[in-house]
C-alpha cells in the first residue's frame, strides 16, 4: 500500500484592505437584490403576455387584417417591448394608425415600446417612423401625445 504524502500547509489570503472588503460586501448585497427583481419580472411579464395575446385576438377579428403576429420581448426590470407584424388588404397607414390607437387603449403604458410593421397586399410597408414618429419604435409618451389618455389608464401621464 502506498503511503500518502502529508498535506501541504496552504496560506489562505486575507483581505486587509477596508476598501476591498466594502466592495465585496456591496457585490454580495447587489447579487441578493437581483433575485427578487428576476421573480418580479416573471410576474409582471405574465400581465404583458396576457395583454399581447388579447391584442392578437382582437386584431384577428378585424376584417381588413389577413394575418397577425405579436412578439413580446422583455429585459430585467420592467422594460417590455411589443413587436406587432400585420399583413392587411387595406391602406397600410390607416390600419397602422388604428392598430397603434387600439394598442394604446388596451395596453396603455404596459409596454416600454411598441414596434409595428404593417405590410399591405399591394406591397406597401408602414412602420411607426412612416406614421410620423421619430423612429421605428414608439414609446408611451409619444402615444400619449398623439392619442391622449388611454381607456385602460385614463389617469396615466408621461
């Protein structure tokens, strides 16, 4: 039988600097704070998902809309973006304006941004930028400026 070698004595480094100790403590506290945010995001995200599903069902019943797809993108915290892709037989600008107004009335400020992409049967394409917004994504304060208070949250202000 082989004899084992004796254990070597290993010096464990100690943190002598108060600054490093404080930084390590803040990192520990920060990691404890992230976990509740992640679980809150899941609960909050379910509400957004329910609204997105309801919007898709509403749009599927509109006669001028051939197909609808909604996609919900979330980030840590409460930033939720709704992507809507519509294929329509009507005027893309009119339909897009009505869709944004409906999203605003049903979802109010539930989403941090809405990206709308509408394609007509004639090949015409419309997005939020072509409707006069600053960029392809439209934000709640811009929807409020265009449509006024929503039916879902009439007291909400940007």
